[in-house]
C-alpha cells in the first residue's frame, strides 16, 4: 500500500509538471476569434476544440484560446510548398551527375559511342533531303534520338550504367551545348511520350546547328582522350 501511494504521488507530480510545462512546448497563444468575423468563429467553451482559421486547431486552456497544431492537410500543403522549389533546384543541380568510374568494357563502349555518332551523321543527311512524311519524320526522330543520347554522354547522368565522357578523361573538360540545352525539353516532349503540348512545340528544328555542336564536342573529346588515355584513344577510329 505504501508503494502504491508513492507511485500515485509520483504520477500526480509528473502530471502537474507536464501541465506546467505545456505552454513552453511549442504552444503559442492565439487571439480569441471575434464572433462578428464569421459565423463559425464563436468563443470556445472550456475544454472544447475546433479548427480555426487556416486549419489551425484551437482549444481553451486557462481561459485562453490556444493554437497547438495544424491540420494534416495544411501541414502537407505547407511542406510541399517549401520542398517543391528546393527539389527542383536539386534536379537541375550538376551534383546530380554521378562520380566518374573506369569503363568496365572499353572496347565495347567505344563501339557504342561510335555507333551513336555515326548514326547521327546518317540521320542528318536524311534530314537535309526534306523528304515527305513519313520518311522525313523518321529521319528527324532518328536524328533527335541520337542527339539526345550524345547530350547525355557529354552532360552526364546519375545512372551508373550510362557511358559518360567523365569516365574516359582524367582532365576536367567542358562541353558547351548552348543550342541543345534550350532544345532538349522539346526533344523530350517529342520522343518521350504523347503529350498535350506536343503540337505547340516548334516544327522547325535547327538540326544543322545541333549537329555542329555535337561534332565539335566529339572532336574535343577525342583530342583530350588522346592526351589523357592514349590506349583508349586507339579504340576509336
């Protein structure tokens, strides 16, 4: 009985201590809503709770209306509003590119890269013929497909299985692609999947300018590769 009394006394002291600390734990006073502001903004009875303005949950404590939490939907929307621009910045960040790795199969990877660039040249020759549909569309889509693949090679990606230029070079090298950087969203919309905005995309593709950009960067890559990795350079024609 004596132990039970002590436990009850300790429990009561703990409850009183917790109640005394309640206003200090992330709780702030909220002004009593005026009855004239809205039909629902009526004074609260002691011990009652309700949702106040902006989804804020209110309750009466010691004669004052106190705010102690937001509704789940309000918390979700507030967190989403804060994180959306931050996540978009991270997606555009260059840190999204993975770290360099040594090519696991250099000869096969070199053949793959040569295939991409050679097919880019074949596709642009067909585009320059201005053939009627569907042959002109086939040539354009083939050109844009291989152009997008080479942009990923020069720009980098987060996928460990992708062949990237940084895997082959020891010296940090810049590959400027100003035209393709602006055109890439349109290429994604055309090749990725059917979208409602596809018809609004421009129909005049600057494929000659895009090809010149990729060809210049390809020559830069091979030249730097000959300096950094002569054995790898021999794998390319």
